[in-house]
C-alpha cells in the first residue's frame, strides 16, 4: 500500500547575498519532519568568472548532522577536526557535528576563478539527546562512490547515499539509521520508493514536476505524507524530475534551536554558546584559513 499526501509546502525564497536560496522547511505549518529539521536549496544559478564563491566561512554547529548534496558545481569543506575535501557534482558531504565542530563550506579557488553552474542542497538531521554530545565525524563521498540503483521499467535511478535498497548499500552509515537518496526520474518515469510504516519520510522536489500518490506536485515543494502505507508512488512529468528522498525513525523529543545549535533545552543552548566562545569545540583554532 502506498502513502497518501498530507500536505504540500512550497519553499520560501530567502537569498543569502548573491546566492539564490529556497527553504521549504522550517516553514508555515511544517516546523520539522522529525528528525529532518531544515533544508536549504541553493541555486540553480551560474557564477561568472572571478566570483566570490559561497559565503559559508567558518561557523560552529552542535547537536545534529549536516548533509550536503552537490547537484552541480564543486564544494570545499574544512573543519576544526582536521577534515578537508573538495566534492564534485553528484557527491555528498555528511558531517556529524555532535559535541561541536567549526566548519566552512566554500567554493574552491578554481570555481572562484572560472565560475560555472551551482546547485546544492543542505539538509539538517537531528540527533537524539543520547547522541547530541557524540564525537564529531565527517564523510565526503564523490559521485562514483555512490551506487545508483536502476528503478524498474526504466523509470530512472536512485543514488543511494545511506541505507539499503535492494542489494545495494549506501557508502554513509549514519548513527541513527537514516535512509537517504537522490532520485532521478526519466520523463514520465513511475516508481514506488520504500517508506516503512512508522518512519518519517522526507520528500522534496528539487527539479521537474511529479505526481505523488495521484497528487500533482510542482518543483520546489516539500511533500508531507501520511503514515498509511509502506511505499511512496511517484511519477515524473514530461521533463523528468530530481527528488531528495529519505526516511528515518522520528525522535519525538523537544527541539530547541538557536542559530547553528540544536539541543533539547534552553540551558543546553546557553552551554553550547559558552563552550564555543571558550574554544571548547573539537579542534577549535585549527581550522585552516579558507580565504573568505
């Protein structure tokens, strides 16, 4: 049985400097899709040669995970735990901030020099209270490290970031068993995607138009689904579609967010701010100069 649509939530335009940005969650009527807290959709846009690149210089996080999907362009990551990478189009960065990291997500020098197309999705995934102060970690995977599972009937492919799909397993192994994928549907392609009962489903239409369980969904919409089935039926429009799709067990705990910190109480937020200001985040002070 496939799930029915509960509601649709269009992304709100909220540009950051010259970076085109849309945000479907949090938004009116959808503070979160527990444990999925936040999504920024940057682009699509084309940068001219000699640009300043992305504006996300060093900043702290605690209490959750950031998952960054590079649809087009390139992205350099540096953090205070000593992790560095440059991820190309089709790749993914998964950072567990846990007890605290300072990181930067910026454009590499070549992109600033030459310019080019850019489109990036960044998703925040909450951690339960028992894991909020876990040791930070980071994984950066390129497109060729992510298995793309063909969908039946030539409907497209599912790029499996984490979890299992058929005989494939994603390269990232999240602490909380999150299933995460980028689904590319061919024009008119129809597929049933896994959505086990009791799990929260995250479904965002990044490109194209689709029908979800018979409900028409435009590009840049988040789809909230009822927990009344174990799959999601999706059909792409005439131009095909790209979806960010995942599911996870809901945490069901109080969420207190303040800027880059997500905890369970105001006292924990105050402690996070104090710890950051006191230089207690992992390796704070070791972050390389990223030239911002």
